[in-house]
């Protein structure tokens, strides 16, 4: 079992920045990758970014490339999402998720943290 707790969401003006953090606990030694998803009202959940905990390989959705950065701390079992140049369309609930294997689905999810970007 892995437990995830997100923090750092809030209200920000367009063009501003926010930093989200996800802390994992439990069987963190088995985590293959930690990822950030988001879900806007009336839309499906979509992946934002992820990082492989061993290799450090990162990946991003095309709509955030160049604006968002993801970083990890294997000792603390945390993953941060630095969001810069925020746009109103980035408004969503952001979720942290964990993959335990390279080709498996996301097995554990956090409770989500809301991000609102005002124009």
C-alpha cells in the first residue's frame, strides 16, 4: 500500500506560478513512477507530468512543456510540480498518482488539490 498526500494548490493570477508537492508513504521503495494528473470541471482526467523514481526520466503532456517542471526526492519520497506561466485553462483539481510497474496502470491516487487560475 502507498498513501499519497498532495499540497500546494490555490488561487493564482494568469502568468503566475504555483508549486505542488506530493508526499508518498508506505511501500515507497516499490514505486516505479510518480505522476501528476488533472481534471477540469466537465472534462476527463488527463496526465500532466511524471517521473521515474529510479532513472529520473521525466515526461510531460504537450500542453505544459516549457512551463511546468517536475522534480523528485527519493529520500523523502516526494515529487514536486513547479507550474509557471499558468493559464486559466490550467484550472483543475490536480492529483498525484503512483505506478508500481513500468507498464501497469496507476495504482494509488491522492485526494487531489485544487488549482484555480484567474484571468
